[in-house]
């Protein structure tokens, strides 16, 4: 039986405690799966674009634009969170560049599972080493499953996908890094949603500023005008996916929601075959399933 949501006090402050227990309500399950599809979808938009670097920057811009109407109602982040906002912006600057480079070098069916699955693997390992947390048996099995999936993809892409594999794994490090940074920053800010919306404003400034420095303003502005819809749709998918996850975590156990989001790996494989017409192989299918299963194990061990 599920416990209802409640308010608890900590040092005189109220905080929301999400409900615990299973099963996940059907509406929450469907919305989280839709959010996972949105995440895989905006990555597919970058892969399908003619200028992946600018398209990635435009999706970051689209997410910032969609956040604008909500900012007047959001508190400013606590001053202690500002260094984390800046660090996150720099890490996401690298992240979006690596997304574009990886999708230039390889298929989304090869790259996406490595980026999406490699990050929680690194977070789990780093938490054990840095924070001193002891890995449970389930977490250990999850790490082994993800590692097996990564090695399977490495074998599948050993001849033609080495650059894509390398870029994807490097980007997994960036994802893990900004996951730690944003986790700490959101706690210090006092409002995780406000932190997320304000944080979304900085990466497009760096990405588009860099693009204009390298290419000049006219080509960049021209690309934005011709493909504005791509940025808005992709940005909506990016920030919408995260917003759905935040909402779902108020209705279901956090670990369960986080685990369900990892189905985006399977959505990416389906999109790669049905929409992008990428080749499929038994290695890629097996690897995607192993990585998704491992991510589920990592996230569900404390559910």
C-alpha cells in the first residue's frame, strides 16, 4: 500500500516528502515513459541535423526560452549556489559540444546508450570512492551489467566506431560531473526547480557566443532563423523531460522514477532503426538492453 505525500519539518522548514511504495500510478508511469521518449527524441533531432553543433546549441537556447515565462515566479538561487551554476554551465558547454561531435562520428544507437548508461555507472562508482557509500549487491550487479553493455558496444564498434565510442565515453564523464555539481547546487539554492530554470539560461550564451566567435555572427543567426522550430521543439523536449521527472517524483518513489527514465536508452535504439534508418545488429540490441537493465538496477536498489 502506498503512503500518501506529506510535509515534514527540518530545522523549522517544511519540505515535501514524496510518497513511498509500489506500484507507480498508471498516469505517472505513462508520463515518465513519455519523458524518456522526449529525451531520446531531442537527441535524435541533433543526430538528424545538418549542422549538429549549432543544432545542439539551438536546443539549449530553446530550453532557455521555454523557461523564461516561469522565471519571474522563481526565486533567485542562493548566493552559495552561484559557483555551482557557473561550473554547471561550463560542463554543459562541453557536454553539448561532445553530443554534436559524437553524433557526427557515430550512430545514435551506438552513442546514446554509452552516454546515458555510462553516466550513472560513473556516478555510482564516484559516490563509493568520494562520499564513502557502500555499494549494495544490486548496485554492484548494475555496474557489472552496464560494463558488459559498454564492452559489447565497444566490440560492435571496434572497427568503424572508435571515435564515436571515445567521444560518448568522455561525454559520460561530463554528464556524471554536472550531475554531481547540479545535485549540490540545487541543495544549496533552496529550490531545485528554480535552480534548474536559472541554470538553463547560461549554456546557450556560452554555446552561441563561441559559435559566433568561431564562425561569425551572420551564419549563426541565419541558421537560427531557418531552424528556430528545431530549437524550440528540441528545447521543449529537453526541459519537458526533466520537468516531467520532477513532477513524477512528487507522486512516486524517486528511485523508481529515475529508473524508469532509463528506458530512454531503448527508445533511442527504436528511433535509430525506425526513424533514422540506422543499421541494427544483435550486439547493439544486447548492449542496449544490458545498459538499460544495469541502470534500472542502480536506480532501484534503494526503492
